[in-house]
């Protein structure tokens, strides 16, 4: 008699924060104009979409490659202690990629490392309580740097463009990653964690 032991294991990720913040961004972009408070909400929500998506993506990429008998929750905890910016930097520099004649495109998307830094700075200022203020004087009104930035329509447009570029770059690198991921598996990860179609209404 031949006895076969089959071990089946699956893991689910809670994606409420990811989906709800995508929806919040999409809903705000439906408006012709945004009040300052709505711009702040949008900037924070868009950052959450990026950070949550990248952190979840790396859990899916890294955990299946670890062969040691280590508890998965311990691995996840250690991964989650690494900032999403550092994850992307290490991913770009240390992963095994097959660019198949697309080295020039890979070099272009190398900029995602620097763009992540720029993208994160506005969220850091908002959540760390940097001043959003105006000083009124007889000579005229003076606005804090953060208020001047978020009140500019051009700034919001550039911020959305940075987000799209980062997502496009991550999708490119994921496709080029040398791993056991199937084509459908990669597409699933891109759809779940690297999607930017909710910004389709942004001009």
C-alpha cells in the first residue's frame, strides 16, 4: 500500500484599506474642483494605496521563495518592518531580472526609486503635522510651503503622474522578474496590488 501525504496551504490578505482608498481617490476625481480638505484626503489616500499595495506585493513575492522552516507570520512581521521604499530599492538592485532586450526601458524605470522618495514627502509632511497656514498682513498674504504646494493644480497633476510611473515601473519589473510565478500569477498580482485604472478620470 502506498501512502501519499498531500499538504495544501493557502493564505489570504485583507484588502479593505487598499480597495476603499482606491474608491476614495476615484470618487474625489469625479469632482470638477476639490476643496483643500479634499485634496489632503486624496493625497493621503493615494499614498495608502501605493504603500499598502507594495507591502502586500512583496509578501507574495518573497514568502514562497523561503525554504527554511520558519513561521510565515514571523517572516511577514520582519518583512513589514522594512519600509516600502527600502523594499523597492532592494528589489530593483538585487533581484534576478530578464529584460530580454528591454534594458533601456529598465534603466528608465530605475527612476522609481527617486520618485518614491518625492512621492512620499508630501504624505510625511501632512501626517507629521507640517503647517498648512496663511499669514495675513497689510503688505499681502503669505502661505506656508505646504499650503502653496497642495493648492496648485499642477502639483496634483504631477503627483498623479508620479504614482502612475511608479506603478508602471513596478509592473515592468514584476514581468521581468526571474521566478516561478506564472504569467497568470503575475497578472493577478498586478491587478490586485499595482493597479492604477481608478485614476482614469484624472487628466
